[in-house]
């Protein structure tokens, strides 16, 4: 029985070992299967991740290409715009250069033509001098022959003939003087009324009105030269915006602390000057700010122009005018002629017209109105072709002014026939206001050029030894050589010089010509 027990225990041990081995094998197989399953899952997941990464990379690459293409097109468009702007600027620059070259060529041709004319006149003058000298010699010979012939015919010596001749001349002169006095008296009777009116007009020259010597300059002062760069802006955008907004050309040169504004319209030039001044004070200079400032200054300028016109009408004391007429009249506040303000000049002419109208017994209100509006055409003569008198007359007629006022405005420079007294009175008052001392002034260069031309005219006549322009060019003193010119010829020379001055020069007022001939008789007592 013991051996059976041993077998039974060995069998149980074997079964336990077998179960153990079986469990180990099953665990190994299960572990191996899990490992393979995990590897398959990991491989599938990595494949999915790789595929997703590839798709995402392709998407990023595609979006990058689209963005690059859009950026390229945008840069290309900007480059084309810049190139087009540069081409426009180059074309504008070439146009300005061509215009300047044309102007220089015209001036050069004009100078060549003037030089040619001067040479021809010089040659003609030499010929005239030679011919005059020849005629003078012939005249001296004829005078001697005539004297000898008279002595032979009359059988009188020189002294007796001179006494007889002087008596005859005295009698003829007395007769002519009587006739002249009688004719003067008769002429005075016939023209008494005309002479009385002329005396009244001369007396009105004593009118003592104030003059406004305000000089409108196109130069804007700068605090320093660094502000010029800010005015120009990047690639010149600020200066282009300013010129486009104001219509005025901005000239920036080497002049220290200054900018020059150039334009034909005085109101626009004043708007540009004020806008530039405000921009410099503000310090913010860019296209948007420039447009804002110019717009604001333009609105203020419209109000200022209308107010100036209405104040001028009130000062003169005439009924109100149409608002458009008042606005155009106010624009004259920014126009000057030889430093004389045109609006102040118009007010003074209106006052003079009122005085003359009262003296002559005509409607003073119409006369004042014509005097106030006589130069209104100068406010738009740079915009409309034609004389300012005709332009102004058409304008005031359009807004209901009377025919007398329209004729007074149109005819004050004798460009249309006078149908009433107003054009004549406007012309006289205009001359009084413009030419009386202190009314207008000249620039230094104009004054020096006029004095030089005045002395050249005096020296251009034969027999003149010296010539001096004195009293600020109001008088020309000429000293002649006494041995080459008689007293009668000196009087004739003074008249000839005065006529040549009137023909060649333009000047306010009048110029006095004084010819001096000095005879020196020298003897020595031994």
C-alpha cells in the first residue's frame, strides 16, 4: 500500500508541475499576443500621425504659397504705382524744364533783336550827326553870303543895318503881341466854363486822404532751416499736398530762414501765406493737416473779403452793392500797384469823385459809386482776358449797376467813348490819387534803372557835356558845351529831351528838364 501512496503523491506533483508549465506557456503566449497587439496599434497610430502630419504640411505649404503670391502681387502693384508716380514727376519736371528753356530762348532772341536795333539806331545817329554838322556848315556859309548881299543891296554897314532891322522886329513883335493878347482874351471868354472846371479839378489835388502802405509779401519767415525738410515731407508729399490745396507754387531755395510763395491770384497767395504760417506754428505738417488748415483759412478768407468790401462801401457812403460785387471789391484789399493798396486807392478816388461831382452839380452818389468800382476788374484780370476797365464794367453791369456807372468804369482809360462826365472825372481822380507825391513808390532796382535811363537819354544828344538826375529822378539837369550850342538851341534841346523822356520811360508824376548853358568870357590885363 505504500507504493500506491508514493505513486499517488508523484502523480499529484507531476500534475502540479504540468499545470505550472501550462500556466507559464499560456502567460508567455498571452504576453506575446499583447505585445504584438500593442505593436500593431502603435504602428497604426504612427502611420495615422505621419499621414496627418503630411496632410498638415501640405496645407501649410499651400497656404504659404498663396500668401507669398498675394504679397508678391501687392508688392508688384505698389512698385508699379511708385514707378507711375515717378514717371509723372519726371514728365512734369521735363515739362517745366522745356518751358524754362523756351522762356530763356525767347529772352535771348529779344536781347539779340534789341542789340541789333541799338546798333542800327547808333549807326543812324552817327549819320544824322554828320548830316547835321554838314548842314550847320552850309548854314554858316549861307548866313555870311546873305549878310554880304544885304550890305551890298542896302548900301548900309553892319551897325546901321542892325539898328534898322531891330526897329522892324520891334514893330512886328508889338503887333503880334496885341493880336495874341486879343486872341487869348477871346479864347478865355469862349472857354471860361472849361477853365473853371479845370481849376476846380486842380484844387481837389489838395485832398489829404490817408494811404495804406501795406506791402503784401510772398515770403514766409521760418524759425530755422530744419523746418524746410518738414515742409517738403517724405519724397515731397507735403509740398505737393500744399500746392494742390492752395494752387500756389512753393519755392524753397538757398535763402536762409525763408520760403517763397508764387502765384498770380493775390487771394490764394494770402491764403497760402496764412496757412503756411499756421502750419509752422503748429508743427504738425502732413497732407491731412495741410488740407484742414487750408480749408479753414479759405473759409475765414471768404468772410474777410466780404467784410472788406462792405466796409469800403460804408466808408464811401453809397447805397449797398450786390454781395458778389462787395466780395470782388474786397479782393482788391490784397492787390497793390507800386506799393499802393488798390482798395484804399479806390476809396480815395470815390471821395475825390464826390467832391468834384458836388462842384460840378452832378449826382454825387453815382460819381462815388463809379470811383469806388473803377478798378474792380483788377480783382479778376488774371482770370479773364482783356483790359481791367472793360472786365470790371461787364461785371458791374451784370449785377444791376446804372449805365452811367458802367460807362464811368469802362471809360476811365479812354478804351470806350464817354457818354457822360463820369469817365472823365474818374480818369482825373485816378490820376490825382496815383501820381501825387507819396501815393506810390518804386523798388530800388526800378528806381536805379529809371535814373540811369534818364541820364542816358540826356547824354544821347549832341553838344551835351554832363547830365545829372537829381531830386530822386524828378529833375534832369543837362550841362551843354557853350561853343557848340546857342541859347535858342538850348531851349530846343530841353524840349527834345522832354519829348524823348515821355516816349521812352514810364514814371509817376512829371520830370523837369533843365538845360544850362554857361558862357565864360576870359581876358588877361597885361
